[in-house]
């Protein structure tokens, strides 16, 4: 048992108690930690420039559906990718 800076006693070695709340340990043992098997599936943060009208469109949809607008954009792009949709562009000369 040891005392914290307020004179309160704590039984857990490496932790501090402040007015009854447990604080983080000063050290953790990660020697038996396992690698996340889903790490390759995690989303990757990117910066993309979108027009305000596009953002407002998805934010409106977000309010209607209760799904964050960034998730809606991701779902829309995922749907396009899975369906193999191609954008048809014609450059003017």
C-alpha cells in the first residue's frame, strides 16, 4: 500500500487514486500482446478536397439517416468501387 500526493492510500502498485477514481498505471506489460488481425482492414485517413455542395449534400443525408457524413461518403465510394462504375469524361478543346 502506498500514498498518493493527496495522502490517499492505494493498494494497486503503479496506480494512483484521486478522490476514489482509478488513474492509469505508470507501466503496462505488453509482452503478451497480440497483433490486431484486422489491422489490414482498418480505414486509412486521407485528405481530400470536396466542393461545399457535396459536403452539404452528405451532411443533409447524415441528418436524415443518423449516419456520420464521412461514413456516407465512404459507403457511396465503396458502392461505386464494388459495382465497377466508371466516370465518363469528355475534355473540351
